[in-house]
């Protein structure tokens, strides 16, 4: 299996949380750092972090394998972040799998490991999008051939304010079911406390 790359989406304003959820701690590491480490543990040799450059050293530790990107203009939403991250992967083979991972998934390490295991078993030619217990596709913790992301980015431009479901409309993907608790994200203080995340 070719070595995957990763795009970690961390450009959101965290309005519902009332503070930067990227920097909230779980088991001694920020949520963003946990997502970065999860991508590395899943074999990603190049990791794009979509976040303001000035947050390096605060939300996450800078490292040689990290590439920083930011949606244009900043605050344009997750699709704009996906487009910015895809652009930052210039020069890579279009067949490599790319892990998309939001920064607010407390169980990111286990989730990324399950997605990596699925790729190892079934190959990398198709997108892999887990579904929750209600059958909803979870695009912000999924894997896609780089060519798929590039073609959709070319179709939608910068992607500002476009919904994630619209960006991936018509996508053909394998849809494995994973443990529901792995798909839980944290948008509010109540959700963070329920996941054991420290609020400061």
C-alpha cells in the first residue's frame, strides 16, 4: 500500500465551544496534536495542518513532516480547508490515499487506525467514508485518493461556505461501520466534558 498523506482540518472558529477547541487537552495533548499524531501512527508520511501559522507552538508542535495551509480567505469553512490542504499536497502521486481528519475528534487515534486497517485489507483505489449508526456518512474522518480530492477541488474552486455534503455529492465510496463512540466530535463544552476533554 502506498504511504498515505493527511489533511488535518483545524481552521474553525470554535464559536459554540467559546474557546479554541484545537488547543483543548485530552490525555496531556491538544486535540489538534492528537489528530496529527493519529495520522502519523496511521502511516501518513506527509501531514498538512490547515490552521493559522501563528498557532504553531500553541495548538500543536511544529515538525519537519508538517505542512501548514490555510483556507482562502480564512474562516471559509471545512470545504475551503479541504481545498487548501489538497493544494498543499502538490507534487504527490495522484493515487496516494489522503486521510481527512477533523481536529475535534477525541478518539482520533483509534479512528485513524481503523481506517488504515481498512485500507490495508481492501486497497486504496476507492474512497472510504465511515457511517454512523443512523447511516450518515462522516466525511471529516475519511480517506480518498488524492485524485478524487483534486478533481472535486477543481470543480468547486476555493469552496468557501460550501457544505461538506455538497462537496462530496455523488461520491462512490466504501462505507464501513465503525464503533459509534469513535465518530463523536466535540463542538460544545458539554460534549467536551462528556468526552473527558479538559476545558482549562
